[in-house]
């Protein structure tokens, strides 16, 4: 009798262990790494583009800067840009939870609480501006402060959910890094810095509208007025062609200003033409394949253009070691 009772108790204990393990596994966060979750809040893919384009702006700037100051300044800029990304995720957590592209972000995924994300973003944003001012100069720090405020307040909180021109106007925030890199060295803004800004500014609508064409139903489901949802696919494709043409022509201006050489000019002309061909195919057809292709190609194009500026710069910064 005792043996039977013991066996039943043992079975019950084992059952409770299994149940507890199952519940523990169910309740555990999908991403067990807290550090990784907070890093993902900084939008590391976007940070890569920010640092790269800022580094090109820094490289093209006249003057000299200590190497350690340049590297540390770019690192601070990356943190500042990431901070605005964290604040963007904090504000957009409701729509991020609905869209497939963003549903696994740290806040909707339950890895970071909204309040912690807000504090994290604010501390890093303010801290990065102050740090950049002390490490480089206050012109660069001022542009970073304006960029973060523009992205979080003007784009995320105001434009994104109110107008189909959200990407056009809000895209300015992503275009400032080359100007910041330039200002780190020179302490001012010149035509070359403005042209680099314009190249990214004009690149942003074709890049994001191509994605919006593919994800049209998802943006509609969360009431974000992207151009395809408001004006239709036909008008969106027409606008993509217009912005692509303006961007391709702007890409030639660094050569005309003497900032880049003939290699840059020839490659920029060729790949700008390829961008135009893709945009034209998108406008003339009904398939979404060109839109998907354009989204990927646009990323390659921007990295190529700024990489060429590094390779074929006619003048560049002088890095000192002390």
C-alpha cells in the first residue's frame, strides 16, 4: 500500500515538475539576452549606414583632426543615432506589434518595457550630444541634437501618422550624418556637405516607397498614410521615377564640385542610370518584383556612392595621431 502511495506521489511530483518547466518555458522572454535586446533598440542596421555616411563626410572635409577624436566622434554619433531609433520604437510600439516587419522588435516582443526604452533613449540621446560637443565641436553636436529632435518629434510623432509626405520630409533626419561628419573636422557646413545631405534626402523616398508598395496592406492596417495607401500605386511609381532622376543627377555633383574624380563620375553615372531603369520598369508594369528589387538595389547604390567618394576623393582630411 505504501509503495503504491509513494509511486503516486512520485508521479505527481514528476507531473508538477513537467508542468512547472512548461510554464517556465512559456513565460520566458523570447530573447533571453537583455544586452542584445537593448542593442537591437538602437537599430544597428541603420547605425551602420549612419556611421558609414558620416565617415565619408568626415573624410572629405578639409582640415585635420586627431585620429582618436575622429573614431570616438563617429562612435558617439552612432550612439546618438541609435538613441533616436530607440525613442522611435518606444513611440511606435503599438504599430510595431501589428506589422510583420517589426513585430519581433524588443518592445512588442516583450524583451524591454516601454518605460525602460524611453529612459534609455533619452539618456543616450542627451548624453551623445554633450559628449560629441566636448570631443569634436559644438557645431557637430548641434546638428546631432537637431537631427534627433527632427526624427523623433517631427517625423515619428507628427508626420508619420498624418501625411503621405512623411518619408519625404522626415527623410531629412537620415540625411544629416555626412554633414555631422564634415562638421566634426571643419566646424562648419559647405556645399559639399549639403550635396551629400541632398543625395540621401532624395534617395530616401524611392527606397521607402518601394518597400511601401510591397507592404501596402500592412501600413493600411495600422493607419500609417504611406503614399501607396493615399495616392495609389500609380502615383507612387511616378513619384519614385521623379525622385530617382533627381537623385541620380545629384549623385554627379560631387565630381562637378571637385570633391571626387573621374572614376566616381563614370560609376555614379552608370549606376544612377541602372536605378532609373529599375524605376521605369516599376512604373510601366503591374508586378511588385521591380519594387522588391529596387528596395535591395537602393541600399547597394547608396553604399556604392559613398564608398566611391572614399576611394576617389580629390582631397580629404588629414588625420594626426597626437
